[in-house]
C-alpha cells in the first residue's frame, strides 16, 4: 500500500474546523498537502504563526508541508485525491469557481449534509452534475469530532468508496497514533447517515433546551437510529448493520457531545431562540438545519415513518412551538 500512496497528491478544500483537522491528519503521513481556503488573511496567518486563527487554533502545522492557496483551481490541478470539507450550503458556490476539470480526480467528501441547490447528498451531486463515476467518489465519516482530533484523543473514521483500493488509500493516509480507520462500500448509506444524524442531534438539543432529561434522551436516540434505518433503507437498500460506528456511533457522538454544533443549535431553539438569532449567535454552520428541510422533502416521496424529522422540520420551518411539538412527539416514541 505504501507504493500505492507515496506518489499520490492530496488537496483539502475548506478552511473550517473539519478541514483543519483533516489537514492535520494528512500532514502526519504526507510530505506535502495542498490546502485551499478562501480567507486570504487566514492563509497569511498560518504562514506566519503556523496555526489557523479561526478554527482549532491549538493545532500547529509544519508550514513546509503546506501548499496554501486561495485559488481552488490551483488546489484541484495539484491533487490526485481531493477532500471537500466545507459546509454543504457553500459547496455549489465554490464549485462554480472551477475552470479546472474534475475528471480523473478522486473526490472524497467530508461534508455531512445535503447540497441545497440539488437536494442531493454530496456524492450524488458530484456524480450527476460533474459526471464523476461512483468508483471515484468516497465519503469520510465518523464518529469523530474535529476538536478531539486537535486534542489528539483516540478517534475513529469510516472511509466509504465503491472502489475498495481507493478507500484503503485514504484510510491509510489518514490513520495515525490516535486515528483508527476502517473501510466500507456503503457510500450512499454512510453519507445519508452522516446527514441524518445532524437532524437527530438538533432534536436532542431541543429536548435538552426544553428541560427533558437523560431518560428521554436515551429513548430519543434509540428511536432516532431506528428512524435512520427506515429512511436509508428506502433510499438505498443493501445489507448493512445500522449499529456500526459509521451509523449509530456517529449519531451518538453528535447527539451527546459538547462539541456538537447541531446539538448546540437545537439547545438554543429549545430555550426559545429564533432560528435566525441562534444562527447569528453560533457563528458556525449547523448542517442539520439545511438537512432537515432536504430530508423532510425527500421523504415525501419515500414515505418512511419519521416522526423525529417531522417534528424538527415543523419547529424550524413551520414556526411550530417547540414545547407543544415535542409533547406530541413523546406520544409517538417507544
């Protein structure tokens, strides 16, 4: 595998916390990594002070290993493997800047959301809009928070791709002393799970903000994983164990962790913040907000029984009272 990876070039697209964490992981195993971010001042700061001023500022980089650029075309042209780690709401806008072809590139998404313009998961977006074959598309998912990668706490990643060799290459390139990786061929299922768990994390946050305790949270998460299973089965039926780390594990860490921005967003909604005020105060993107609308609309066609998604949608998009909506939800859970 070393021979397979030693000449391959990697680029990371994004300047946020997850992009910073992925770049940190890659720098352990690679002699050079191209890193695109649109914030010119952040690039200059990293060159001078060796850390991202806006995200995971405790992570110190060997800048000799970084090819920093604010030109996405430069990063794409450089790389064989491109890892996208930007909020899904901004992906389309960044891709519109491309003049360099994505053909023959291997695309891995570390984005846990739906592309609003197409209502597709990221892999489907690249496949249908950019004609990238599925064997050149992959997904990087958890359970893993960027903040714990920065602290070098033991973390696990699941790498999904239809081409097992490419999944193995990315898995080996990200693995390290505190990062364990495994591969799967369930690219669609893991990507939908990564999107859906953000909605359940918002639900967990709303419940906490409303004053529900751990007893209810355990029931909510238990119902959440079963609801996720029903939804994903409608989208892409294949043999999968929903209790694996990529599904249940990722759901639990996002639903319970103090680092979860989706739980934080939901908690603020439960405490009475409006959607707009919660977003302004957080100053970070809650992927689950956009995912809620997309999942709800998609399920109008699929018809899976999803009372938790429905409840979160009603609160966020229909202006329903959180307290009353959750009181109704408690009668639908078991």
